[in-house]
């Protein structure tokens, strides 16, 4: 019987030894450039193509650029912690693996449980968004899909066949090898970065200074429809009257546009498939984050300068801004970029969740069946097929909803755990070789924790309730299966039994 603490930790050395098992180890094929491309590929997506208009119009006004800066700083603090962990523990699983080697099994399980859901739902929702852009492009050519396979409408349901087929196609690409995935991503990323640069450069010629006034709109009382659970948690905790805009609007906006940065942490999930992880992972994580922050701030400044923030489109702010200034031809180019961008986001979210699932399976917290790698391609094909099928079904049947807040709170929670883990591992294993060291430990990780918590309490109260319910379900699954089947726990029990026998 397993009686060990649920906070038992897995040694870094054991984590690395597990990657050497030929049946449960992945092929190292990625370079620093591949990782940077992966990071940019997943970061630039729904956030920049959609959330810019939403946050500018409802929360921050032209100061949405500052919201992107605030989120970028929070992500940079977390990225420095991720970079140290990824170079010290170059094993698949990202935050799950980092928590397992520093804080313990139960926190690791909760993080893994959280990340699988976040990435699965995120991939499904982005695939549905991709379907919408594709159907829009087809409609411009007077091609319309039957209602039964185009996702339907609010009043008439239909299966979203394009979204489902996209997920299945990308699942196949991931099975055939991570290097093939990186090459496809490189092409897609090149297209969408070019489109973002077109938005910035072309948009500069249509900026009107009057559109920036006021840059930070004065605080306004929120409408009754936005009261209660939809208000940020901080307004409930503080007792302040709910409001939009003003200086606090920048922080409320930052908590939302944080969704636009989600992805750099997925780079860490490819640690086990990187040729020189100690060197390349920090470059990929920090490099992709820096590139995207510059692009995001540039786009938000240009778009709010082209069109008054009160008139920005919520569904397609970038393309509609060009239509507003009489240059609708750019809208077609931007839609092409959006299709490319959402394709890479979907694929890399699928890659990230399958690697977390694979790592948890290898540790025995979920059935070991899913940690078997393909004999030729050396990819976790069983977990990829299983999760890809689930996501394809979900993408086909769910309507497109705004799940950004739920994804955000889970990711921020993972950031908190990683930052704490850096401090703990520095104290418990100061002897470990660290190719990259987070500066100013423990001050910087503590600041990272506080910054993440600050953004979390700026998220809607209902998002917190959904998050807590999912976490409670995670505890039930862990104690019902993972705690008893854990390989680490079984090793501890075996060692204890051998010791009793010797006694």
C-alpha cells in the first residue's frame, strides 16, 4: 500500500533517466530557431487578431498598447523562471515536470490537469475561429458550405466540419514527426508575421492623432449587465464600484490580452525534443516573447490610431480598421494571415497538450499506455491520436465562445507554480548544473508570483468559480487513480518493503 506524501518529488536525475527509455523517449530534432518559430507560431494568433478591438473598445481605449506592455512584462518575469527550469530539467511536460521535481507530485498533477484542459479547449476554440475565417474567405468567392457542416448558427446547430478536419490533419502532422511540424510552422509563421508587419507599416499612413485623444479614457461606471460574477474579482474583494477605463482599465485589459501571449511556455514542453536544450530553450522562450511583444504593441498603436477606439470592430478589428479608412483590399490579406496564424496556434496547442499528457502517462499518473512512442517517428502517437480525436469532436460540436479568461487563469496559475519552484529547487538542489540562471533569486520569482496574482484577481469572478470547480475534480481523479498508480509512489513503496525485509 502506498503511504508516501502526495508532495513527494521526483529527482531531476530520474526525470532525465526516464527520457533514455527507447519505448518512452522522444527524438531530439529541434534547434533554437525551431523553438523560436514554435513560440512565435503559437503566440501570434487569436489574441492579436481579435482581442485588440475588444479591450480597446470596452476596457482600455488607445491605452490597450500599455495593457500589452503590462502583460508582456508579467510574461517576461515568468519566462526567466521557465528558462532556468527548461535548461536544468530538459524533459517533456513543461510546468508539470518542473513542479514534480521541485514542489511535489500533487501540485504537479494539478498543473498537468489544468494544462491539458486549457490547451485542449484552446485548440478546439481556435480551430472553430479558423473555420470562421476560412468560410469568410470562401464567401468572398461566393462559395458557401451547407449549414449541416459549417457549424450552424445560434438558432440552428450544425457540425463544424472544417474545424474538425483541421484538427485531424494537424494531428497526423504531429504523429509524423516534430521536425515536420516545425517546418510547416516556419512557413505559416513567415506568412502571418509578414501580415502583421503589413498592418503596422501600411497602417502608419492612416493614423489620425485625434483618435488617440484621450489616450487613457476617463473611468466610467460599468453597465448593469456587467455586474456580479462578470466583474473582476478585485472589485468584489475591494468593495469598489465596478468601472471601465481609467488607469485600472489598463490592468483589466492586461488580464484579458494576456491570452495573446499564451504559448511561450509551450516551448518548454518540447524540451525533450531539443538538440541542445540547455542553450536553445532559453533562446526560444525569451526570443519568441520579445518578438511578439514588439509586434503586439506596434499593432495596437497603429489600429487605435487608424480608427476611434469606440468604433473598433470586436470580431475583426484589424481588417475592419482598413475598411474604415477606405482600403478594404488589405482586409483580404489580413484574413489570409489570420487563417495562417490560427493554423499554427491550433497545431502547437495540440503539440503542447500531448507532451504534457505523455509526461504524466510516463509517470503513471494516467495509464502508461499513452506514453508509448512510435517505433519509427519517435513521437507519442497514442496520446496524440487520443487527444487529437477528442479535440476534433469538441471543435465540431461546440459553438465559438469566449474562453480567454478561463485559459488565462490556468496559465497564470502555472506561472505562479513555476516561479515558486525555482526558489525551492535553488534551496533543495543548489548543486544542479544550470545553463541559464534566473537573475535576482528569490526577488524576481517573488515579483513574478505577485504580478501573476495581480492579473488573476483582475479576471471575472465567474472565471474563478469555474477554475476552482475544475481543480476540485482534479483532486478527485488524482486520489482515485494517480496517487495509487504513481511510479514514484510505487518505487517508494517497493523501497520501504525491501527495507522492512532486511530488518
